[in-house]
């Protein structure tokens, strides 16, 4: 995670939480919990960014001129 959540997030999303990483970790780190936290933070960041499919702000909506 030295490159940040935005770099680690896409890789963390590949995890299926099988638990195999915890079984082989020599220092008993709960890697699945770390991956879960990275996923949570990454999705929070990713979902807060506007996309090209986001609704425009109310001020940008076309308004008909008064008659």
C-alpha cells in the first residue's frame, strides 16, 4: 500500500476472500482484513468521483425561456 489506496484498490478487488493468504502468512497478519479495508476505502474514493454518466448539477440543466 505504499503507492496509495487508488493504486492498491483495483488489485484488492480481485480478492475473493478464500483465506489462503492468512494460512501461509509467517507472521500471522490477517491479510484478508487488510484487503477488506483497502476495498472499502477504494470504493469510497471511486464512488465519490463524478463520472461522465453523473447527473449534471441543477444549475446546468437546460431551462426554457419565459414566455
